[in-house]
């Protein structure tokens, strides 16, 4: 399966993305919350389609010259296929085209697969936010990728 398309998130993707949220996160976003992002001018949400099926997505808010990634999620059946990297590359390309100075995010300390993906995509670990997550309570690692505009 090599036919991966990265497209803007649309209303028809919301139900499948909400399902991926429930699969991936202990505090998933609701369909309503995801749908509301469609009307937020600062929101940059894109969907990965694998042969037409929603396989993952990434959401970022573009505020000033900084992008704040809120979620990166790939359905378990599509992991290990490079989809997470393609989603991040979309945001990196967006950052360059829109003269962002930085993209930043938090990730659970225990999420080694995600941390490895961010580091492979050029993100640097900048520090730790103690007890950032609940359910279970856990620290977050702060990662950023900087752009020399």
C-alpha cells in the first residue's frame, strides 16, 4: 500500500479521525471538537489517506510565526509505514512556506516511538513539563523544530 495522500481535514474525515483519537489517546478529542477546528482560521489540520481510507492525521495551530502541534495520530493498522513522518513533513513544508520560526509540541515521556519520529524529523528536545498529562499522570517532553527564516 503505497498510495498515501495528505489532504486538508474535511467534514467527511471527522468520524474516522475521532475513532483514531479514541484508539491512540487516553483523553481523545470528540467529533465535535475536531469538527470545530474546521472553522478555526489558525488551524492547520491534515489527514493521511491510505488508498482512500483515513489512516492518520496531524493538527497544528499557526499563531504568529510559531506552529503549535496539538495532535499526531496514526491508526495502529497503518503504523510503521512512514505516515507519521509524511504528516510531519507536510507541517515542516507549511512552516517554510509560511515563514514560521518554529514548530513545537509536547509528547509523553514514555512515548519512545513518537519521540524517535520527532527527532528523525529534525525536532530537538528542549525540556520537560512535569505532570503535564493525566490519565495516567506523566511528564511531557517539549520538542521544537526551528527554521532560519
